[in-house]
């Protein structure tokens, strides 16, 4: 039996980026859908790469060497993503430079940006191949812009009370600005159309670089 921990690399949105979505879900009388289990807000994150059982020291050093100082992309939560047994909100880069910055983080984590679909999971169900309703608070939601100051290597540990996440290593990101003619994001700015594709529970799939299969994003526009 393996004694290695289950690991993944992720961005953790700041509290202000999650409070609006958490409030909207809490106020909706039909949330969560019947048969679905909400994921606690403290566990909401954006996975860049899931490794499974792996050696944390090796991955921590690799992430440090590849991701340290990379620019932190501006992102936004908006619109529902249909995935089997997972209710998720889509994660959108603000501009082309932010999509490129996010793709660089995926590569630094050991992933493939052309086969990556960005989402943040908020509920799960044990029903096989059951997808969340296409309408509802996730489809309506339009959140503020945000960026994470760091990328994290995280241990995933199944517990009787649910999965426990423990950050094992943090790599700081740069907040350097994009092109000089690019305005600072504001909440009034429109949400860009995503370049996304097939997605999965543990291994998000598809398309920061515009390649890959298509993922269904419900009512995001």
C-alpha cells in the first residue's frame, strides 16, 4: 500500500472573490439541487494539475523553479459549467494576457494548456453521470475580478467528514502589470468569452490556447 500523499496544484481565490457566490447560493431556496452535496467554501479552489499519489518534495522544488515570479492572471467567476457529478462555476481570464499567464501556470504545474478547462467546483453528487441543472444561481452569477498572489501545492486527504486540503508549499506570483495600454480590470468590464473545453472531476480538460474539445458553459453570456 502506497504511503505517498495525493497531491494537486491550485490557485486559491481570495475571500472577497468567493463571498458573493457563497451569498447567492445561500439565498437560493433551490440550492443545492436534490441529491447534491455542497462543498464547503474553504475548499473552493481552481485546480491547475492533479497528480495523484506523488512525492511532495520533488513536486515542491519543481513548482518553485518553474512558477516563482510568473505573473498572476486576473480571473473572474461567471456562468455554470456542466460536468458529470460536479456543479461548477466557470473561471474566465480577463484578457488575452491573463489567458497567457494562466496557461504559463498550467505548464509550470506540469499540465497541458491546450487540454485544460478552468472551473471551480461548489457541489458534488454520487449519482453516476448526473449533471447539475443548466439554470440556477451558478448560471446567473457574475463575480468580481480577482487574482491569487501565489500558487499552491496541496495534499488531498479523504476524511470521514469530507476531504481535507492542506497546503504543503506556496510559490509567490508577480503582480506586474500587463501591456501599458491594457486598463486595470473593473467590475463593470464585460466577461470575455472563454476558450474552454472538455473538463473532468480530477483532471480539468481543455483549451486555454484555443485547442482541445469543447466544454459546455451554460448561460454565461
